[in-house]
C-alpha cells in the first residue's frame, strides 16, 4: 500500500472531502474496469457509483492492514456480485429462463479492422462470461483480468485459498464451454 493512499484514507475517514476526491481520482479506473469485467458495460457506471458511495460510508472501517486497493477490490467485487444477484432475480421474474443480455465492449483502437475484430472478440468474451456462475466469474476476472494472486482473490472474496483456486478453475472451464457454445451457435446461423 502506498503511504499516500493510507494518509488520504485516514483524512477521508475524518471527513476530508478533498482527500476522498483524490482517492476517487486515483482509483476510479480500477473500480470501473473491474465493474465492467464482472457486470458488463451497461451496468458498470451505476455499480461504480455505488462502490464509491459504499467506500465513503465505510472509509472509517478501513484499518490499513492491507493495501487500500485490496480493500477497494473487495468492496467493488461485493457490490458487483450483489448487483448481479439482484439483476438475476429481477430477470428471472420478468423473463424466466430466456434472458436477452449482450454487453458491448468498448472500441478504442486506431486501425478500424483491428478495432472491429478486437471489439467482436471482446463482445464474444463478455457474452461468454455472462454464462459463468457469478462467484466463478468474479474469481476469474480478479485472477486473470486484474492479475491478482490467488491469495488476494481469496481475501477479496472472503473464501479460503483453495476455494478461490477452485472458483478460478471452474470459471475458466465454464468460460471455455461458453465460448465453444457461442462459436457453435455463430457457425450454425
């Protein structure tokens, strides 16, 4: 953890709005990126805002035993998992088993052809991630897309190390199955 993050968190816990704003500026990319990867682009903005509300309400509980970013990963992941569970419950009430959800990935590359292909791959990946059980998806995103260690994934998800490893493994397997199904569905059209 950086000394600056720890110092800013302490000041924010005492009500220093500017210190909190600096934390938001420094870490908003992490929050949005993680929310996009767990929830998809459509829900990431709302979830990110909810994360920062929760951080402000709970900043006094940050004890500095881990890096501020680890604490933030945990709040972001829990917020996204909660959002996803609520959304799944709502979708089940509205649609039953047929849920039409296809997040679109951002396109930021210069070459139009490369950008189109990358966008298609990203969209395919997000569609496949939607088919992965929520907890397994979160573990997979934290480990392979955010580059965290299994120990950090376990800490963020509040599970033993072995469970985190199992969830990542199951998430990876489910993602491969979903990508395969997406590929088969695409070729049968």
